[in-house]
């Protein structure tokens, strides 16, 4: 059985992203960050945060998301996407997530991931 004890509550990471066309929805008058894409950025940060701490042959997958998309982010917006491990119990991780543009909170919430073997 693999050891995941080096992933602990308090671990955090932040990455910067620019809202480009791939991250927008186009059914509005101006392209804006889409909610599914925002959630994807949150997942990327959480995955990248713990991946270096996992034994070879393991990764994480998301299985639950509770977030609020609270404000608009226009095409070209410079975002900070932040994640923090709140709980690490065996293979199960609970992360707090947040997306900001300067002082404005674009989205925030909770995200759960589980550690799984990589099948190839």
C-alpha cells in the first residue's frame, strides 16, 4: 500500500492564468470566463499542488465540487487561482479553492480529490 502521509492540511499553491478565448463562453455580448473553465483551473491547481508529493504511479482525480462563480472575468483578465488542502485522510483530500482578479473574488468554494493509481 502506498504512503500518502506527506500530503497534509495546510499545503497550498497558487498559479496565474490569463483569460483567453479557450476559457470563455460566447453566448454573451462579450466573452467572459465560463464557470466550467473556472472549475477546471481550480482542479488544475489542486492536482499540480499534490502531484510532486505522490509516489510514482499515482495521481489525483476530482470527484466533488462546491463553488460559487461570484463575479465576471473578461477576456484578458489576469487571474490568481489558489488552492489549499484543508483535510487529508488517506486517499481523500478536501481543498479550499479561490479565483481572484486583483482584490475581486471571481469564484470560491470547496473541491474534493482522491488519490488513484495511474493505469496505463
